[in-house]
C-alpha cells in the first residue's frame, strides 16, 4: 500500500508551478515530479525549502500530520537541543531503545508543542520509502499513534520497531513502507494471551536525513 506525500497539493495550493517550486528548492523539475509522485524520497534540506515556499509544515508534506500549518509562531534560525535516545529497528524488531549521549539541534517549529519529543536513529530498510537507514526520526511520546499513523512501538517488551500502524478491533497490523518486497505486514492479536506484547512508544512527527545522503 502506498502513501503519497502531499507536496503536489501544497504546491498547487500555493499557486506555484513545478518550475517555480523546483527553482526555489534548487532541484530539477524532474526531481520534483519524482517527489510529488512518491517515486523518490525527499532529502530533509530540500523538504525544508519546499515547506518554506508553500507555507506547509514538513510533517504535513510527509503525510505524518493532517495539520498543514506550522506548529505555532516561531522565528527562523532558532533551534533547540533534543536528545537522541538510541537506535530503532526499521526491519526486524529488536532491542533498540537505549540512552545515548547525543543531542540534535531541532528547528523551533518542530519543537513547539512537542517539548518531550526525542530523536531515534533508524536501523534497517523496512521504512525506506519514508526514512533512509541512518535517518533521525522525531518521536513524540505524548501523541497517540492513530490508525494509519507512523509510530515507534514495543513488541515483546524489549524490542522496538518503526512501522505504520493499523487497528482492527483487538488486532494491530504493523505495515512496512519499503522498496524491498521482502518486508511483510505483521499482525498482533492483543486478545490472544500468547501473542507478543504490544505497546506504543509515540508518534513519528518528523525526520532528518543522515549526513551525506543524496535525494
């Protein structure tokens, strides 16, 4: 199942042509078309320029949030130090959340309203349509993972994974967003006493691409 981003909708709402937005973002029209059709992942630095040009938040453009507005009033250039708590599997679930003595400078618009959020480092490729391996994903533990949201979850108590989450009664389906067809949905029946324990960590609200990653 594919979840296209909202770049095209944001561009048309801002009354920008593909040529206009491509010039602002410093990319080719063909690259922009690939982003709009979901054929390629968007580097965070480019997504930031598209966000500025269209007036829509980065989380909205990625399809992680239904609210297209920026998170409150903020001043450009202000950043906040948000902790990087460790690595999270985007492949097979594994022990992943461990305290790390790292911090990541985070834009003010991402921090406001998410003051308890933290960054996790993506390990694996089961979510590489959205997050390349090595990316930082911003998790808000105070935001519930709704049906269809991307979130970080515990499976089997100590194992953590990043997936798109769907609910159907007592069943929870963890859906990978990967270019690799080897990754499959996993369903957990919370009514089954022998099923693995499932617990939400928090909703994914943004990401930062790894250093040196090319869009």
